[in-house]
């Protein structure tokens, strides 16, 4: 399964050019987080993937959700397939641009953030900065956390959540602190007076984190 994507290419791509991967939420598309590009470092290679499935409410999904059954909020086989497609896509882009000594960062919102947790913690050696917005770590997708403790400790997480999020409860989002603490992974956890989205203060803090 090959994912479609939008890409921002800097004028000069070197082996050390930073790569940023963006994963949108359920029912959205690759245009969503790509709107961040004008505020991001212009010498970065930035890729926003489109999820492979059509959602029931328009837009696209990384996996289907049965909102009538709490036990079926995550279609694990579909989520695993999407994670494989994302990881393969990252490797293909890395190889295509000969990024042999760069930093790769990954950022996900909502459902894209759920996969961001899973991919980063399963393959920590691939990433540097990790951003998880309005989301939570899903235990069903965290069964293969890397045994490489040193690689995990080199990750740097930025986790943000709206205090009034009616889609993914703040309490779910707070589980990240316990999880990341358990593996001694550095992280910043920020709560904002917002709903299920990224408000202006969240956005400014995110940009500061990515550029630091």
C-alpha cells in the first residue's frame, strides 16, 4: 500500500536535511497539517501523508472506528497496515533523497497522533522529535515497544491537549505522561483552553519546540 502525500522541498537538499512527517486526524486529509508549512523551517523536507481509507464522514482514515462500541474504537489490523505504510513511506523518502545523516521528526493529530505514538515507540531509532496533538497512546497498538532503551531516551516528545476536548478526553491524553515516564523519555506536556484542535498558543508552542 503506497500512500499519497504532499511535499515541501527545500531549495537545497543535503544528506543532513531534516525531514518532518505529518499525520492528519480521522475524517481529514493531507492538506490539514500541511497548512503549518509556511511557519516551519523552510530548509526542512516536509511530507504530509494521506490516510489510505475513506472515512464514513468524508475525508480519510488510518483505520475505521465503530463509535457505537467502545471495544471497536480501534480496528487493529487496519491500524497496523497503516503503520507499515507510513514507515515504508518514510524509508522510501529517506532513500530517494539520500538522507543519510539527518534528523527525522514526526507529528500527528488525533487519530494520526495515535499512530505517531505507536510508530515512534516501536521504531525510536528512526526519529528525533515527536509531536502528539489532541490524542492518546492506544494500548492495543503499543504491544511492540522497542527494547532499545537508549534509543527511546533519545526521543523528545511534545504532547498537547485541549482541556475542553469533547472527542478525545483530556484524561486519555494525560496517560502519555505515565507512559513516557516509564521509559525515561523526555517530554513536554501542555494543556490548553481549547476543544479538539490546535489553538494559537498551542501552535506557537509547537513551532518553538520544533525549531529549538
